[in-house]
């Protein structure tokens, strides 16, 4: 039992807490597993919060790009007879 708890305490980030609990004998007390469970819960919470931060940063970046696109699309350019228009092959898009 001591070797198993040492293994769990040392490598808990590599193991799924739910699967570990299914494999352990049912008569083990929570005191024996408290360190493993505490660290597993904290690690899981940290990963979830980090994922939410990344998701929200991506949403924010997407919103900023959309705002910039709307701003660019709303610009108007007056073309007169004196206006020069240059074509650039890399500027054209097949999706237009």
C-alpha cells in the first residue's frame, strides 16, 4: 500500500484520478489517498481555468479582427478620372 501511495503522490499528473479510484481497493480510506486526490483536483482545476483563459483570449482576438474588418470594409474610396489604380497579383483573391 505504501508503494502505491508513493507512486500516486509522485506521478499524479500522469494519471486519471477517476480511473485510479476504480482500480484501488474499496476499503482504502480517503486519508490514504488525500494527497493524491488534493493534487489531482488542483491540477484538473488549473487545466480547466487555463483552458478557459485561452478560449476567452481567442474570442477576444477574433472580436478584434472582426471589428478591424468591419472598419476596413466601411471605408469608402472616391475614384475620379485623375485617380491611379494599381493592380497587384497577390492582392486578388479567388474567394471574392
